[in-house]
C-alpha cells in the first residue's frame, strides 16, 4: 500500500480486518521536511486521513493509534511538556503531525472511533537510520574507532532532546490500545541531554574525546530549530502504568556497541 493512495489503504484494511492499527508511517525526517514541504504535508496529512477514513468506512471497532511527535511542541515556553502544553511547531513535519493529531481527535469525537495519539519524544535504538543524529554519532564513532573515518560532521550540537529507547516506547503504544477509553499520551523519560552530551558519551565509551573528531557543518543547521524538548509523562505513568526502563547511558552504549559489531563484521 501507499500513504498516497486511499484505495490501496482501504483494500488492505478491508482484507486484513485488523483489531488494532498502529499508524507510524510518515515522511519523518525533520530536516528533509524543509527541503520538500509539499511532499511532507501531502503524505503525512492525507495519509493519516486516508487510514482514519478507511477505519470509519470499514468498521468502527478497530482501535487506531496515531504516532504524534514532540516536534508538535516545537518552540516551547515551558520547561516540561505534557498533554496540555500548547503546540508551536517549527517545521513542516511538526505542522503535519499537529494536523494528524487533530484529525485523530476529531474522528474520536465526531465518529466515536477508538483513536489514541502517542506524543512520543525522540526514541532511538540500533535500528535507527543514520540520517538521525544518534545513529549518525554511534556509527561515526564505530567507524572512527576502526580507522574507517577521520572526522564526524554535525550541525547544532547544543540542541537538547529527551531521548529514550524505542523498545520502551513501543510498549507504551501497545498499552494505549489496551485501555477501555482512548486519549492522548506524552511519552518520554523526563530527562534531557544535548547532542554534545550524546557525542561525548559515545566517544568516551570507546576511549576517545569527541572534541578531537567532531566538526561543525553549518549546512546541517535547520532553518528553524527546536532547541529543547522535555517530557512530563505523568499521565502515561498513572493511567498506563508505563515506565521507561533504559537509561540514556545504556542507550548510548547499546547503540555504539551494535555499530562496533556491525563495522567489525562488514568492514564499512
Ligand atoms: O536526530 P534528529 O534528526 O531528530 P529530530 O529532528 O529531533 O526528530 C526525531 O524525533 C522526533 C520526535 O521528537 C520525531 F518525530 C522525528 O520523526 C524524528 O524521529 O535531530 C535531533 C537534533 C536536532 O536538534 C538537530 O538539529 O540533533 C540536531 N543535529 C545536529 N547535528 C543533527 C545533526 N540532526 C541530524 N539529523 N544530523 C546531524 O548531523
């Protein structure tokens, strides 16, 4: 199926007759969304609408999960963000997710469909694509350690994120659809670290100093940056009994170790 094709999504849902739908698909690269605003907005907004509309047409008993994003908060004015924090997106990607959030909410209210949005903060793992900064760093560190690369170019290393492990966050998504009622939940660790902190820990893990290898490339800076994001997940902790299990330090180590293994095995 394709998010750009209503009929293909309708047919798949009609055939599979799912009990639950986890709608994670999107153009999810924030930086690329500035380069091609039109594709990002078309795919992310219409794609979400097509899935929701198919659910409405085919069977209201399907439970629907929408992957919202902390990018919806954008330029924040409060230290912590929860379900009541106003949205202030800074990228076409963030705007598309805010629209998806409201579509999801409207289908819940207007058509009485079980639809929940997880407002997930950055979630990482060794499976992360190297377009994203955490994997770019862990892979770069492994290649530098093995002598395959000399420098690592990064953009804004002062921006701060609330980074958790994807494994913990997928558990939260599943818990949302096991509830009796639908709703919106902020999912994050409640701790924030800068890109610099991530690089520092990753290089230190292999006995190196990031300052000797990281160079700043201004072309990697975004036209509008989200400087800081920090979750208040009290609602999820209380209602879903959800708790993140992986610490920042263990996340960094797991990613670096996985890339060391990859580089050793494949040699690139
Ligand atoms: O890893 P990033 O590209 O992730 P970003 O933009 O926070 O978005 C991710 O998390 C969102 C949840 O909040 C998701 F919705 C979204 O789909 C995606 O998964 O960038 C993180 C930070 C940014 O501030 C960026 O400017 O790292 C900074 N950064 C610095 N140097 C870099 C780089 N980002 C990338 N991708 N590449 C760099 O070289």
